[in-house]
């Protein structure tokens, strides 16, 4: 019961697939770099980062979770270390990481400005930080979340500390919608229209079919004007920022 707020391997299969997709995307910013993963949890997807990074430090406040990480990953990846501490007060020197991953953490933090100050402090100037968080427009309100963010609110917050480079929305799609994406058609807009036409309340309602396999899509979003409409269909927001 103590891990209800976490994605547990082998139990939350759908969340596990979506989490892995986010880490796979983040790994493109980690090649041959020193990487810090804040709030690593069970390190689902971190293997993609460890495969390409020069060094990875995984941080979590739960010692029991970290024991699992050490057992599962540390023996396989010699470039991985773990440390138990809170993300708002890191026992680390400043400007030592090239990339900082803040994956599904910010919604759990009450002192969010302390968290962002720490990310900025430990990341090198010109380095990259990647934030992912559930989209409040479609989230079912996890009781373990202190606050869930809409895109506009999140971008306003992050822009106070960093330079925003790219915004993406994560959406679960079937093969037909994945094919539309390859043609350059904004899937988020299509999903929005489907929800309006069929009056569905959630993304899953639109995709509910056992005959068609589902795929994870990370769709690059333009800041305006399409984002305000499209984000109503994306389950997660991913923001890539540069440290000033």
C-alpha cells in the first residue's frame, strides 16, 4: 500500500509502457553525459538512459525502493549509482550534471520552487532538464499528487528558471491514429474532435478496442495557438528546457 503513488513493475502495465516511452525519449539527451534522475522510483525505463550515459545518479527518498533498484540495475550497469535524499535539498555540488530528469515528480512536491532551484543549481549552465507530469486537463486526479499542472501553468513556472526548448504531449493511440501522425497530421487535434463527436470523457473511451493494438506517441506541440486545444487529449506533458 505504501507505493500506490508509484508505477510498480509487473503491476501497472499500461503506466509502465508509458513511462518507458518517456525515458526512451529522454535518453537522446543523455548520450555520453552525466545524468541525474530525481525521484527515480523503481527506475522503470532508466535502462535506456544507462545504456547511453557516461554516468547516472538515481535519487529517491524511499530506501526500500532504492534497494530494489540496486538489486535489479546496479550490477548490470556499472555507470549507475543511487542516493537516498529528498529532491528539494540535494547533498550535491553545483553544476555537476549535464542532464537532469524530473520524470513524474513535480506533481508530488509541495515546495516546488525549492525543487526547481535545486535542478538549476546542480545542472551545468547550458545543460538540459526534462520534466514530465500528468496533464491536469485529462488526469483522473491521483490523491497522492500535491498539484497537477495544465500546460500553460507549467510553462509559466518553468520559464522563471529555465529556457523552454521543446514541448511534447504523450498520447496512447491505435494503429490508424499512428499512421495519421506519420503523415504529419496532428493526432491531438484528431483526438479532440473524436471526443467532441462521441462525447467521451476520457482518452481511453476513444481507444477502447481489443482488436487494434495500441502505440505510444510523443507528439511535438507548437506553443500557440494549437496547444490549448490539443492538450485536452494528451495524458502527459513533457517539457525540455535549457539551464540558463
